[in-house]
């Protein structure tokens, strides 16, 4: 049965389900494991706070979401895979306005991150961190 995203509990379920998919994925799993290594609990907590801020208007995330991604070895293919897995994870368990907003926001972030990474690479410049 699908639920609405209404609390931190659903945010945690959404994030946990998504990253379980990512970690098993042939395209993304190795990249995430190489970067995050043994810091998965900290990464997940940061993602809970990020999505709680975005979807529940509880401002618990502070920082720049792009900076940690700026130098990753990724391109459009990786972002497309990320979006597909994210939408899958949301759709498997959630419905309603916030679920739709999560998918929309995920798509926008992936698009923006991809464009920024490509811009920095093509112009041989490093982003400010």
C-alpha cells in the first residue's frame, strides 16, 4: 500500500529505499561506494535532512548540495540512471503531492548538476567550494 510523505519517517523510508537501489546498481553502485566508503550513516542522515527541508519545510539541512558532486566522475548517463532509480523508489512506496514534488525536484537537481559539471569540465575551471 502506498503512503503519503508526511513526516521524517517517510523521508527516511524513501531515502533508504532509494540508496538500497543505488548500492546494488551496476552503473552507480561502485561510484557511490568509492566516494562514501564507510560513511553511509552520515550520508543517509544528510539526505534525510535535505529531503526533510525540501518536502516538509523543516529546515534541518544547511549547506550546498552541488559542491560534493562537482568533481565526481559522472555524466548525463549517470544522472539519467539516478533519476530513474529515484522515481522508481518513490513510486514503489509513495503517492500524493509530496511524492510528485520529490520526483520533480530530483529531476531538476540531476539536470542542474549535470549541466554545471559539464560546464566546469568544458571550460577547464574548478567550482568554488
